[in-house]
C-alpha cells in the first residue's frame, strides 16, 4: 500500500522559498531569463516533486552528523542548482508520510553548519 506524501516547508525553508519567489517575480517583470535565482527556484520545485514521489530520494546524513539545531532523528540532503542544498526530515504514520523541508541553504553556510573546512 502506498501512502500519500506531503511536503511542508518549515520556517527557514519557507522564508527562503518566498524570498526567491519574490526575486524571480521581479526578474520576470523586468524581462530577465534564466537567472541564478530562476534556476534555483526551478531546482527546488523539481527536487520537491522527486521527494514527493520517493521520500528517500536524497542522501541520508549519518545520525552523528545531524546538527543539533534541527532536533530530528533523520536528515536528508538534496543538491540544488548553484551548489545550494535542501535539507529535510521524514516523519510518517499509518496514514501518510510527511517530508518537512528544514533548510534551503547556500554552500558556504552548509559547510559552516556541518563544520566542513576549506582545504
């Protein structure tokens, strides 16, 4: 039996998504095409659709690497356009699976969050 999958953008991810939407709307009204923001927004929508089809689409982050700020037992990463990352967690019950998008984050902030250093 396949359970329906819902995707919910939590605060930080939702704020970033709305910010991007506003920027892209402005760029479209100015006649711009294929900007970095447009590519990123398109990437977020595509990856969200893939997650909706298969909640385990992303790369599973090992439990000991999960930043404490998320307070989750599982964390998944999806690579987006422009080296951005989308982080989500999966929760489920007998009725449905919910993927909570926790963060849409640029690469330098992602590296800082996980404690990666430049070589």
